[in-house]
């Protein structure tokens, strides 16, 4: 491959990037609505118990969506490795749109009682399944269309769809809150906000129908080397060791990420003692816009410095920088100081930039024959433990010494889980090869040779 070919993104690669940026952005948009509208959803779907407990109950539905992702990744990733990436992409985005519609039509507790909350949880589960399929297939699709030497940049861009989805959700919620007011948002405005999630579905469907299958899958199909059981092959040594390393890597990232953004609204609003919903939504959106830029930068930087070394240094930074970030945010909310809150939001966005390498890094850890299921299930496997961050934070909050400091607020508790997540990510990278210079073809060759680029192996197959 020539240097010019390496440096150029084809039309197919650009469209694949845009397609997955939209799909992943929609994932974030839906998830962010649950976080942004948590103060409203608490009143619509929960009753009884303390304010903190009711907030946890709503955030728990977010965790349900996260925990369902491995199911969707295993199912849709398996068929993507057997039938092809493109046709599965159309199905998964359609399922996301349908779940958004059902959520907007859901009766509240005033009508159905406790069954309203149960049905909300059920819909969040199925939404998680479709989202699990979305990035199992979509991330793989985009990276397999990417030229060598730019996988980090491409991966950073499509991963940046997630914070951008959060930004748009925050702005959308702030807009509707400002126009309709608190009473109208509680009565019907929340339904309209959920319905807005249907708009990017149609755009993504239009793009995906015109995209070709990835060259990597086509080559494997022509060779007749498609795996019979791609999902089960993840758990057979030596592939198992690589999967366990990815599992630990993603668990750490999930704990770190959602300890920040799962509790940022609660920290900023402080149950009415902090910022109002419109103001906190704008601050929240500002932080996520910075993260959108940061993901792209981090992915680009990893193409030059390497995924492994960059991320290990970054984990140390997160541990050191975590407390100052949470301290500034909490005290900005207490003082209702917008400028200080923006400083804190800027600091907070710097705690989650490592996600910029995820699409490229995971694609480089699995061969084509099981890449979709590996990327998807490896990515979402972090939710097995990481998705229950809200429960872990509650446990930490119940420690007498921490509860004495926090009282009814949750900020030091979230910081503890953030630190644990960063340590796990650092430890996982100790057992990872450097993958930034590995070609996807050499990953396949490594599997054929039986080394699977497993922990402790040398990444010697570089792009020719």
C-alpha cells in the first residue's frame, strides 16, 4: 500500500465514518436523555424513599441499558461475522428508532402504578440490545473501511459521536425546558424530547443502504474462511486471554466514564440547591462538546504515540486529576457560580478522553473472522461490572466516613469509583501489545499462526 493510499480516506470510508458517527451519536442521545431528564423521570416513574434513592432508581434504568448491550453485541455481532456487516447495520438502527417511539408513548406511574417503571426498564433493556448490535457492527464496519495509519483518527471521530449525542441531547432538553417550562415538561414535554430521537434514524438508514460491504469481510468470504461459531471462538485459548484483557480494559473505562457523567447532573443540581435544569444542561453540554473534540484529538495522537503507552500515562493523570475536578464542580454548584462550573466541566471532560482509541484498538485486537462479535462483545462486556456504577456509588456513599462528609450529596462516592476504573484500565494495558502499527491483515495472519496477539506477545506484524 502506498503512502498516498494510507493518507487518503475513500468515499466509502468517509460515508462509513459518518454513518457510525450518527449511529453512535443516537446511542448517546438516547442515554443522555435519561440522565438529563432524570429529575423529571424521578417524578414520573418512581415514588417513596429518599430523593437520593429515587434518583438512583432512575439511573438504574441507564445501567439496565448498559447491561443489555452484551446481549445485543453477541447476537448481532455473530450474524455480522457470518453474513456481513452492512445488512445488520440497517436492522439495528431501525430497532433503535422503534424503541424510541415506544418510550415516548409509555404510560407513567400515575396511570399504571409500579408497572410503568417496570415497562420503562423493559424498554431500556431492548434499547440496550439494539445499541449493543449498533457498535458491534458499526465500529467494525467503519474501521475495516479505514486506511492504515488513520485508524486512531477515524476511531476517535466515530467515538466522538457519543459525547456529541450528549451535547445535542443536553441542548435539546434545555431548549424544550425553556420553551415549555417545568410543568409542561412534566406533563407531555418529556415525550416530545424522546420522539426527537427518531430524526437521525432516517438519515442513518439512508446512508447505510448505499454503503458497500467492507473489503476485509469480502476477502475473508472469498477465501471461504468465515467462522462457524465466531462468538464461541472468543472463549477458546489463546483467544480467551486477549478477550479477558479487553474485558478488563472496558470495565475500567465504563467505571471511569459513568462515574463522571452519570453523576454530573446530580452534582450540578444538588436536589434543587444547585443550578436550575436549564443552566445545568448547558454546562453539561459544554463539557461534552469539549469531550467530542478531545476524543478526536486522543485518537489522532494514538496513531503517533501508540495506544498502549498513551493510555497508561493517561490513567495516571485521571487518578491525580480526579479529586480537583469533582471538588471544583461540587463547590461551583453550591455557590451557583457558572464560571467556576465551566472550569469544573472543562476539567471533567479531561477525565474521559481515552475512549477516543476504543474503536481502533478493539478492531486491532480481533481477527476479521470474529471481529464484529469481538469488538461488540468486548466493548459491551465492560458493562457486566461497569454498568452497575450507580450501585457501587451508593455502596461507597453508605460508608460512614464518606457519608459524614457528603451527607445527602454524591460526589466523593463517584470519585472513588472513578479512581478504581482508572486503575483497572492501567492494569489491563500492562497485558496488551501495542497495536497502532499492526495491519488488520497481520492480525488475521497472527491468528492463523496461533498467537492471537495475546497478552505478553510481541506485536511484530506491522503494515507493509
